[in-house]
């Protein structure tokens, strides 16, 4: 699994407006239905309400490559430009669960 944390930062509520339009336009639903999409969720950061966090997970690189080549990406880029958002990104690749972490995880 490949997971991204993308932070979209704007001004005057533009990050939230971006997420709302992504949802209302059906773009988020379309992304979630793409082959290999495991998670696509937005959250507003409590300590920085002008920043939106996207948690975006894909089954593998092939699914991610499909997404990046899809027409949906054009829509995302257009909306990102419309709301003048700036981004940072972190990429994580899942590893085997570490037994040492088990004591810290509440299931």
C-alpha cells in the first residue's frame, strides 16, 4: 500500500472550499471508485484551519499511475489552481506490522 499525506494551504477558507467542491462535484466519489483506491479523505487541521489534509491511499504503484493518468487529475489540478492552493506532500509505503507497536494501538 502507498499512502500520501498532502497538505493544501490557502487563504480565507479556500482550502475548505476546494474540498467542498471536490465532494459536491462528484470528483471524490469518482476517485474512490478508481481501481486500487483504498482511502481518500479530507480533514481540516485544528491548529491551522487554512490547511486541509488529504489522506490518499492506493493498493500499489500501478493503481496510482492509473489515477495520475486519468482525466480526474485534470479536474483536481483545475480546482487546485482555482482556489490558489499550495501543497506539501509526504509519501509512505506500508511495511509489515511491527509487534513492538502493538501495545500502542487500540483496536
